[in-house]
């Protein structure tokens, strides 16, 4: 569950201040799939990174499963991020010099699990994302679709409740984008909370999504579109 | 906390980014090599000297005149024997003999081969020598350096000494001293005491000086005073003073080197600081990504510090091992001159391998501590990389 | 220039202390800034920056602590190596006593290690709270320690520059040996009462430790530390040296005794430090830690066992006690 209350974010730049997020209030229930829709600069990526605790708000509250992620000491925020949140980035963000398996392993390393437990979870996750046939390949040698699936496997490896995706299809062709949406559907069926920030029209008619939230200039535009 | 997976990732990172570290490792190894070599040599020399001093008498007295040592009357040794607490009184005859051109000299040491005390001191030197044949004719034992020098001047079997009285004295070269004694024995000639007297020009009841022991260290001061009071023209030197002056000498040489080394070290620290501060945008993105994936600042710090520690450790091992090989197996060509410069005869000194905890810990503190200190702040700066970087 | 300053270990030691001090100075300056502006509830970018800088202070302090611990051992070794340079000195005892700065310096070093251990303890609990609850306490301990470490650095340099190599110093037998009639033991104890007290206090320490009687434990452990020092110097030490008249806390650090002194003093002091600090934090911060009890128990038991073993082995070999 994600609760956002009175969230503001302003950047001070010399004497001008820019408001990126302006009084955001949002409640996302467990198992919901939310699509934040808007052009670039609408603040959706900033909102997403605040949910993951990657960026700090100027004021307001973000609660991830009841924990104020933006106000926790780094150690706790990181633990929360590692256990509860899986991130999928626009540019896949893989370590090019590492293999698929090693990339997927990364979120588990600080957890204190031993290597056998980690390998077990990695294998599971690779199967789930349908990339286990490439597990020893270097990330730099993968195609766009394979990179995306590696990124998904990495987001799932710690078995998080929440999946946050930032423009997940921006670097994919249509076939792979549709494939990605299929995988999201599977995750939705597994009961994961999913938030996608995107401007891709492919997401407009996603059958499983409960809510599409249009964003504009840092605010949520009235008249939220609800599927169903 | 340091589970397998963490080390797995650490070694993976180190290996995959080895080209990034290789420069630092090379500089480190060079610095460590220089530092360790010097410290190895100085500790080895000190060790050998201490061993040599161990068998020396506790006190040595000699007659002085005008501040210079003169031939000491043998009768003094009887006076010493009368002082309670003194043992092992041993008159000694030695001195330098200058070779023709006067450019080179040998140290002639006269030994009373029948005296058990003297025997014990020389045991190492004359282990495999048949004393009976040695004593039946004028013979001597010579150090490697002497042997080589004489052979070079066509004296293979014996040498003709010129005594102060102008007579020639032919002495047979009986055997060379063991190589391990080269530090002190290189330019030494050991011969029976009477023969030495004759060559050095001492009278029959004269010696160079007289050594004696005082087993109870608490009595040293008292004995020192008593012996000094025996004659007006006596000089008393105790072993501790000799040891101290040697220690000071080697400390001085090592110390001057270390102080010069500090300049090198500060340059090194500066380079390290700069090198570790120079963070590639790609690397910042990597760290940001790690943070975005749930690594805390603490985890990244741990990774980066362990990475540094591994580099320190690898360089440490490589530097110390190469220095060890250089000093103790190849006898430290070039650097040796720094410590033994002004040698009389070309010497083939083998350093006794001494690898004690003290030298290693000194090397650790003067290398690893500045290294880690220099990179601590840059590493922290990397570790607090904003996880937002991953989103860019 | 003083010839002591050319001694390699002294150069290395002073350099190390100096570098660590520079690091601490940086941490100190940051600490002041952090303490002044610290407001955990604030959302200002400054507060987030301060939280990150606090990590630098933590990292530096942890590094300095571990190095200080190693450097104390190195200091003991350095001082020992000087014994051959100074007239009359047979071991560290004489060198420490070579001027009036030696003993305060050694005491200060032990105090600093204690303070730093306390800091580590508070830091440990602080990082486990979700609002940096003990941040101010931790920072104040750091400030005080910084002042102590500054004094220590000054003393370091004063001490080593004021050793006169020609002025004869006393050896340990003169410093620790019994003068006629004078009893060096505290509270008018004799050897047998000292030993009874030693073992009784050890039992009390373990008992209070296991029953979580923090306050009583602190008192017991401080007393035990004090008594253990005398017990080692005046009784157990003689068995290490196998000489009834040899009473010295330093000689056992030498190679002849297989460096057993390091093992002995480290287990005693480390055990006591961890134990006392864990008890202090239990009283002060109301935080308890089970793991530390085990560590303290094993370190102190090891110490007592090691001491006793020397006596037992001597008795076993020679059939008599000294």
C-alpha cells in the first residue's frame, strides 16, 4: 500500500524556485495497478522516484506499507527499498560488464543471505521473467527485449510487493512492449502493486489496470480515468 | 555480515575493473618495494650486529695516551681478576694491517686457540678446522674478501707480512671463514695470538685491549667505577655503549631515509586522493543504481572500502615479497652501498633473513594507513551518490 | 635534533598519529556543523546533506578507532624497541618512565580507547533507531574524545622529544620491585588476599553479567580491572618470567615471553571495555545486547584461564610454586 499526502517538491535554483510536484494526494491499495500518464516534465518520474525513496520531497508524506520512506534514515530506507520495492528503469540500467545472473543478484547482496539462497532466488526470478536461457550472457550482449526481461528479473528477485516502472517501453519495439505488458499482467495476477509512469499510448487500454492518472505540470489532473 | 555473496560481488567487481586499479597497484608496489628493502636491510644489519655483540665481552679496557689507544700491559688483566664480580678476563690482540699500496687494509685478529673462553666466541668461525695442524705452522684463517684480494695479487697459498721490525713473515692461508660471517669477517685474518703480536708490533707482555664480563647487570655501574679507578690512563667501554652507538648509526641512516620517504609518501597520498576523487559519470551512475536497488550508503562504503583494502593488501604482499627476494636472495645490489658504503674490500655480504613482526607492522603503518586515510573522503563522496542518478 | 626521533618506529608512529589526527579534525569540523544545524524533522536539503555527512564522521571514527587500537600495540612495541637506546632501560617500563609524560600518555591512550568503544556502542544503537535517536549523545562523546585525542597528540610529541638517551633511567625491577617494608599492593592486601579477591571479583563480574545487574556489574568490572592489574604484575607475571623477583607489566610483551603480554592485556582490557560500555548503554540508553555478554564472558574467562595456566604449568613442571 502506498499513501501520499500533501506532497510538494520544489527546486531552488538561484532566485527562482520551480515547483515540480504540487500538492499530490494519492492512495494506492495493495494489488492495484496505476498508470501515471503525462508528457515528460509533468512530474511523473519525480513522483515515482519519491515513492522509491530515491528523491526527497520538500514537504509532505509518503508511506510505503506504513513506513515514511522519505524520512527514514538511509539504512532503513534502503532496506525498505530492497525488500518491498522492485524498480524497472527506462534505460534498463544493467551493469554491462556483468552477466545476467550477476545483474539479477545485486539487490540481494546486502541482505545477508548466503550464496546458495541467493542463487535459488535468482533462478526463480530468471524463470519468472523468462530469461534463464541467457543467464551467463553479458548484459552488454543482450537485445533490448532481453535487457528488459533481465531488468524485470532483477526487480522481482527480492519478491517485492510493489513494482515501480519508469517509462518501461520507451526503448522497446512494439512486440516487446506488448510482451512487457503481458508480464505486467502476470505480476498483477500475482497480487503485486504496480505503478507505471509512461506516456506510451499502448498502456491506454490495458485490461488489468484499475486506474490511469493523468499528470500535468506537477499536479494530478481532475477526472481520473478509471478502467473497469 | 560479510557473507559469501558480498565477497563474491567484491571479487567480481575487482576482477572486471582490474584495468582501473592496475596503475595504483604498480605505484604502490614500487613504493612498498623501496620501503621494505631499506627496512629489511637495516633490520638485518641490526640483527647481525646484535648477534655479534652478544658474544663480545661486556667490558673492554685499554690504555690511552693523548686520547689514542696504546698497547695495554698484560699485567692489568691480573688486577681485573682480583675485582670481585668480574669473570672471563680475555686479553685481545688485533689491529689493521695495511697492504702495500696502503689503499686496502686487513683486520688481523689474534686468538689464543688454547683458551676455552676465546674458543667459545670463535666457535662459529672455526667450526670445521683441525686446530692441531693449524697451530703447527704459521697459518691464518681469512675472510672471503681477503682471500679474493690476495688471490688477485697472486698470493694463493700464503702471504708475506712485513713486520714493524722490517722482517718478512710468511703465513699460510689455511682456510676461509664461513660466508655467513661476511658482515664482520670479510676483511678479517684470524691467526694465533703470538703471530699477531709479531706482525702488529706488540711486545710480549702487551695486548691491544682486555675484555671481561660482569654477569650481574646490577653491578655494572659499580665495576665500571672500580676499573676506571685502577689507573689514570685507562679507558673503559661497555657493550651497551657500543650497541647504542651502532643503533644510533642505523637509526640515523634509516631515519634519514624515512624522512625523505615522507615526501614521496605525501605525493603518493595526493595522487591517491585525486585518483579516487575523479569519479567517472558512468561510475556515479553505477553507484546510484546500486543505491536505487536497495544498497544503503553503509553497503556501498563497505564495498568501496573493501575494494581499497584488497588493493592495499595485494600491493602489500607483492611489494614485500619482491623486496624480500631482492634483499635476501639477490643481496640488494645498489641499495647495499647506502648502508655499507666506503667498504674496504669488495664484499659479498649475504643478509641474514630477518622477517619480524616489527618490520612488517612498520611497513603496514607507513603505507596502508596513509593510503586508506587518503581515499576515505573520496570513497565516502562516492558512496553518498544520489540514487536519483540511476533515473537519469 | 633528538636522536630518538630518528628511530624508525617512532617516525612511523608519530606520522600515523598525525594522519589520524588530520582525519579526526575534518570529522570534528563537520561534526560541529552537523550538531548546530541538526533537525531530523526538517525536510530541508541541508538536513539530508547533514545526514550524509554524519556518515563520513562515522566512517572516519570507525577507521580511527581500529587504527588507534593497532597503534596502541605498535606504541607498546615502539617503546620497547627504544629500551636498547636508553641508558639503563631493560624494557618499556624504564622508557615510559624516562620523562614525566610517559605514564599520563599511556593512561590517556587507554582512556581514549575506552571512550571510542563507548562511541561505537552508542553509534551501533543510534543506527538502529529510525530517527537517529542517540545522534546528539554520540556527537558529544565524539567531541570529548576529539579533545582527548588532541591532548594525546601533543603528549605524543612532547614525550618522544623529551627522552634523554644519556640520562640513565630505572629498569622495571627498580620501578615495580618491593622496597624494604613498603607494600605496593592496594588496600593493604597481601598476595594471597589479592588472589582471593581476584577470583572472587571475577566470579562477581560473571554473575552480575549474566543477571543483567548493570550498575553492580560496572563497579565489579572496574574493581576487577584494577585488581587484575596488580595480580598480573605481582603474581601471575612472576610465573610468566619464572622468576619470583621479576615484577613488570611490560617485559611480557617481549619476544622472549612469546608476546604473551599482548594476549593478556588485550583480553583483559577489551573484555572489560566492551562489558562496561555495554552496561553503560544499558543503563543510559536502555538498550541491551545479548551478543556482547558472550564476547565479554569469553574474553575475561580467557584472561583468567591464561593467567592461571601459567601457574599450573609451572607447578606441574617444577612441583613447587614460586
